[in-house]
C-alpha cells in the first residue's frame, strides 16, 4: 500500500515527463480507493487528452465540473468549462448552473456554508505495477470509472460559500465576467507574477497552491503567504496602476483564473459595478489583515476589533496631499490602509526624508503621547487610503486598554531614539521608521 499524496505526486511527475499512460494508471488507482478525489479525476481527463482520447476526456471533464459545482468548488468548475471550450464541447449548461447557484440571488449561498474537500493525502492507495502492461481495455475502463464514480453520491452541502467578488455582482455581470476569465494551468515553480512588473490583471486560485514572497533591502527572500483555493491576488497593483509589490510562484501545480484590465474594459456598461465590487473586496481584505496583524487591535477580540474599526473614519488621499503638517497640533491617530506615504522634516530650509509608510503603519502617536506639535510632515506619495481616530476617542481607548497606551508609548520612544540617531548622522537613512 502507498499513500494517496505520494501516488498523486508521482503521477503528476510522470505526466510532466510526457508519460500520460503511466500517469493515468496511478490517478485511476486513486479514484478506485477515493472516488471523491476530484483532482485525480481532473488529471485522468488531462491524461486522456494527451493520449489522443478527447471524446473520453470530455465525459470526465463534464462529470468533474458538475461535481465541483455541487460540492462547493465553483472556480474549478469554471476551469473545466474553459477546457471543454477548447475541445469544442458543450459547456453552457455548466456555466448557466454556476451563475444560478453562486450568483447574488442564489438560495444556495449562505452563512452556514460548507464544501466537500479532497480526501486526506494519507489515505491508503494500491498503485499498479507500472513495469507490467495494462489490459487492452484499460483506457476506456479508467475513463468510465472517472466519469461515473460519483453518479450515486448525493451528500452535497445544502449551503455553499460565495465566490469572492463574483457573487457580489448581478447575475448578468457575473455571467459576463466569467466569460472573460482566462485559464492558466501551471506547473511547479512557475512564476505567475514578479515583483516590479506592471499590474495588468488579477487572479483567482481555482486549485492547487501558490506562494507569495518578496525581497528585503539586502535581497533576502521573505515568505509572505501561501494561498490556496478561493484566494485572490494581484488586485492591488491593478487598482493602483502600480508595479507588483511581491512575486507569486506555483507550489506543486495550480489552476488559476486571470482577469485582465482589457477584459474588464470590454464589459463597458458593467465596468462600474465590477470595479465597485473589486474595491469593496480589496478594502475588506486590507481591514481583515490590519486587524489580524496590527498591535493596535491585538488587545481586543474579533467583535471589539470590528467595533473599534467603525470608530475610525476612512479618507482617500490624492498624491501630494499632506495628511500631517510639521508644527501643527496633533489631531489624532492615523493608520495607512493602502497606498504609500513619505515622511520628511524641514529645518533651516533643508528637507530631510525620514521614512516611507505603507499598509498597516501607524503614525501621529508622538504628538499625542507628548502633548506637543508634530515634528514632521506626512505626505501621500501615491493614491492612498488612511484611517483616522480623533484625539478624544484615542484618549478613551487608552484609558480602557492599558496595552494600547504601552504600545503607543513604546512606539513613540523608539521613534524618538531614531530621531536622535538621525540627528547624530544625517548621512544614514533609517528604514521603516516614522517620525511624527
């Protein structure tokens, strides 16, 4: 006996080495032991195409698409529909069902949502001996097994998860956006995007995984996240028209759906609601990341964090706008939600750059802690969004949460020390430190 994960990995490797028959035999053995392993079924269809059996492959693809649709994996169903299109096979019924089941008016999408996940990689599988030849009827038998193995299965979830972004759209907009999606089926270590490239599109992860990473000032690689099915990435660069801030690379294999700027523009009359949905999704994701990572929110539970966020006012700031001006009284506490700020100080006609602020950075605390005027100017370098909490509410917050007071005091002390270091040696830049 072998483990499912090992057999799948071996089959994937053989398929990549142009040995589709051997790969088919391994994926078929997975299906024999775990009929709900829809990823192996998809790979069986891929093998059939490579073996010159498109008609058999079409039956398997359609079966996988319908299973994915009903089991809570709609993005995979879209991938299947696109593959069927390349084979000149019927796919409209699959896409029509997708819109009905996952659209904004669906009765299936709900809060008590669930999905049927893949069997455990530790599941026992009996792989074939690849040193012996398969029977002459093996290929059609394997195809039939993959196409029919869930025909009698009926334990699908009653409530399913919405599709990020898409389920917020009207059914017509949903249908038209789905029609513009591009499928990318990528192998291990393939780069989807690279840091510094212009952002012309964003992506959904339909299956598999990708890793997000960046390099620091010393060119050291820093892992930022691993994204799986249902994740969205790349939308920030698209919205801001700025270069990519990180690289994304495939881990294992991945099926992605790409939305390009050109495809969005082709929607014309639907562009505004799509853009609004994208902006709303991006904003909510930034807020969730902020609550999860920023020490300002750490002392509170999830409900209290949301309540605290409601106390902040949100402000979109155009490039060149001063949020804080050196010498003014402190107005309150600011948090960068998106965009980029430059911090500088002016003395005797000389302007000294101090730092760059990005998403999640807090500023304005020194004037509050000291009870003094601000010591630097903060100016938007790009189109940005900042959250603001006025002085009175900050005082109330500090009074009920001592940890917040300690955090702000420590932050102010660190920055005051950095100010002294900067004054001692103006030739050395202090990275990621804000002087307010």
